[in-house]
C-alpha cells in the first residue's frame, strides 16, 4: 500500500513540475511583448469610456 502512495506522490510532483515549467516558459515568452506607450494610452481611454457608458 505504501509503495502506491509513493508512486502517486512522485506522479503528482512530476505533474506539478511540468506545469510550473510550462507556466514559467509562457511567462518569460510573453514578457518580451510589452505594449508601447501609445497602446497603453489607447487601452486606458477605451477602458474609461466603457466604464462611462455603463454607468
């Protein structure tokens, strides 16, 4: 019985390690694509205008 728990634990740790590695790679990949200042300004204005329309 304890051998199965050990295998289950190693399996869970392996899945967690893979998940963490994939998420880290996606984070590092997406980090280099920062929006420009004009894109940020446009997003901010669109967000503010949407909020005003909803009120």
